[in-house]
C-alpha cells in the first residue's frame, strides 16, 4: 500500500514542477497545494503547516508517510516511496 504523499509547491517553481512530474512518472497518487495561488488567509494557515515540517518554509516540501524531503531530490524521493 502506498504511503500518503503531500507536497507543498509554488506554481512558478521549476523544482516543484519537476517533483510533480517525477511523482506522475512513478504513478504515485499525491495531494499538492500551490501555496502562491491561495488567498492571503488560506496561505497564512498553510504556511504555518509547512513550517511544522520545514522551518525554512522552502519549496517544494514533500511529505511521504512521516518522512520530509525539502527540494527536488529524486533519489531520496524514490527511496522514500519504496
């Protein structure tokens, strides 16, 4: 069974796009939030969430099960997916 995958991204970020493409290419189902497309109140709430996982609040922030990967790290992502 696949671990839950959640990614926090920016719509304009090339590393974020690469991460989504990698997950798509691997056939992974994932939930994502383009933080920059949220309204101000939603964005503030989501950024608080992101800070719990990644205090630097950089993107992409990828959560696979209970593992957090910050940035596009293909090998780490594939390893975390199993």
